[in-house]
């Protein structure tokens, strides 16, 4: 019998590898929903435990009877609806991405890929960014450029590795909502924290007397007593964690910062300034909640601006700027909030209407200097 060589197995088809990659990505997307399903299941159980076991059974046995049960149920459902509404909006509000003007043209992208790093790439980015309202830079002083999205990053914009997109005013990617928290849904996220905290505090406060009765054997030996015990434990535990998180984000709003900017302060053209976007408590609050106070407590979008440009409190942030408005020098920067050299969006400009505007001559001088060669405009990829 002749022994022949065993034929090598054929390599896997490219289509099979691609289909396996698609299945893996879909599985990852499903896993990302696990924290949301966990929170939703806790919420459904708490609704059953509070409404059915506590209010409809135990409250009616107390001294107040049905009256106490009705009052608790009305207040509970108000907090419950606001909690669910804000949580829903935080999850399903799509993060905003930079507009088309920040994307490089096809010819510019070809130039960046073809040319080595050097003056040619600097010129491409100078040409792309000279009319854009961007004032922040990388740690090396380069223009913030995303090589995955092929765009010049607006101020406060960052690339999310989970979403694989650049997100405007990105704060963080939250697994509990399976979404990026940024410009489009930061108000919803803040209200979600506030209403979930109020929801837990209300449950803990109204459940406390029955929790005490549980330990003093004042409750009848029924199924409800175990729901009452675990309901108080869960509400108290979540109240502690939510209070610290909510307090932290309230501090961020008061300083007009994002979580990413706390860990790495924004770098402007002249220097690093951790409070560069802070305009004072009142204006910082309006940046997130808007001008109309009737919408502040509702999960409807009312934030100011477009997410691409933001007013700053900096004067002479560009060292090449010709002059400060009205003859002001650098020592007055802590006393006045003035516009940067490039124009802001109209929706943001009114935040600084109580300050002097740039003089016409200074604006013309700046316009003439925008396209000049500047080593600080070197491209640097940043995520």
C-alpha cells in the first residue's frame, strides 16, 4: 500500500472569520446590557415589595390604615416615574458626535496618510482648524486630532473606546446605563442620580418603622416581612453610594468640569488651566440646565450650546494674539470673562454678554495671524 502525504486543511474562508467576528460583537453588545437589566430587575422588585407587600398589606394594618397607604403610594409613584423617566432618557439618548465641519476632507486625509510627520502635516491641520472654534491642545501643544474618526476634536470632546466614536463633552462611559454620558444626556444623567437618590431615601424613610418592628418581632410571620427587611437594606445601601456620586457630579457642575477634565486638566494654547471653562456658579449651572428654570427638574433637553464650542474665562489664551480688548493686560484675567479669539456659537455667546466685546482692530489682527506658522499646531493623535 502506498502511503501518500496527508493534504493540509484549507485555510478558513474570510467570510467565516468575518461572520465569527460579527457574532462576537453581538455577544459583547448583549453583555453590555447586563448592568441595565440588573438595575431594572431591582427596580421591578422594589416596586412589588413596596406597593404590594408594604403599602397594600402592612400599612393598612397600622394606625393610619388606608389613608397612610394612599399618601405613601402617591408620593412613591411620583418619585418612581421621575426615576424611570430620567433613567430611560439617559440610556436611550444617543451621544452627540462632532459635526461635519470638524471632519477632514478626503484630500486632507490623503495628505496626512501620504506625507511624513512634519511641516506638511502641520499645514494640513492648520488649514483644517484655522476657522474652527477650538482652543485646547494636547500635552505637547498639538492640535487634538483623532486618527480613528479622522477629525479635529472640538474642545472637551474625547474618543470613547467602547462606543468607538468621538463624543462631545464626554464625561465618562457608564456601564449602568450602557451609554456614554456627554453633552446630549449629561442633564438626564444628573437627574437620574438625583431621583434615584430621592427614591431610595423615600423608601428607607417610610420603611424604617416596619424594619424596626421586624427586629422587635412586631410584624406577623408572613412573606411580607422578608421583603420589608431586604427593601430597607437595599434602599439604605444604594442611598449611601448614590449620595456620594450625586454630590461629586454636583461639584462638577458648579465648576463646569467633566470627570475626564478632573483627571486631566484642559490644556489651552498658552498653558494648562483646570478652571478654564468655569464662568461662575450661576453660569456654570445654566450650561447644563439651561435658562428656563421650568425645565430644570424635568428630563427634557435644555442645555445651552451645541456641544462643539464653549465660552471660557481666559484672556490672551493665544500667546500670538495681538492685544487684549480695551487695553486690558494679563493681570486682569481673573476679573473679567472675555471671549477667546475665535467666535463662539450664537447659542453660547449670551453667557458672556455682560463683558466687553473684542475690539474690531483686535479681531482683524487675530484673523490675520490665524494662518501663520506655529509649531504648537503639530498633529498628535489622542483618544
